[in-house]
């Protein structure tokens, strides 16, 4: 489990039709660095010049 850095606590997240198993610290970092839903929608539907 070294690739996923799963040592000690783990976080199980249900996503659509599968589950993801995360190291809690990596999960938190990933989502802090990700765009918010609103930012994603704005980027997706932004008018192109």
C-alpha cells in the first residue's frame, strides 16, 4: 500500500459507481488544491473570445 500511502487511518469515499480509498491528509490536500464546483462550472461554460 505504499503507492497510496495507506499507513494507519484511511478514508473511504463513495463516488458514483465506485469507492476510493484515501490517506486522509492526501485527500484534504487534493481538494484544497482543486477548483471549487463554481469555478469548474464557470470554466466549463466560459465564453471563448
